[in-house]
């Protein structure tokens, strides 16, 4: 029984490969930018310039954190809609590529 529990616990926290399309927003506003409007773009750019971390917000308002090593890959994409490929662990994305 203990072995089954350990295997289940490991499987539930493991990373999985994904391709996710979303708006590159900021941690302060998060899902408020799900509309990807011009106002959302301006707000996200301001917030990231002041030091907020970038996040990826999907159309259905799911907010994914970006791991620190991947954040630089989105620095020129703040306020834009992108498709990222990488691995997801819980709610954090490690980005391999950005389109």
C-alpha cells in the first residue's frame, strides 16, 4: 500500500510537456489580462518594468508562473499573445521555445 501511495504522489507532481498559448502578463494583475486587450498590454508592460514577474495567462484565465531561468525568454514579449513549448510542473512553466 505504501508503494502505491508513493508512486501516486510522484506521478501527481511530475512535469509534463505542453504547448500553451496565452498572453504574457504580470504577477500583480494575473487573470485580469485574459482579454489580451491594448489596455492589458500597456498595464503588463508597466508592471513588469517596475519589477513584477511575467506570467502566461490563457484565454480561460488560467495563470501559469514562469520559472526564473525561462523569464528572460519572454522579456521582449510582454503584453503579447504567444505560444510556448516546455514542461509544466504544478502551475509553473519551464520554457523551451516561444512562438
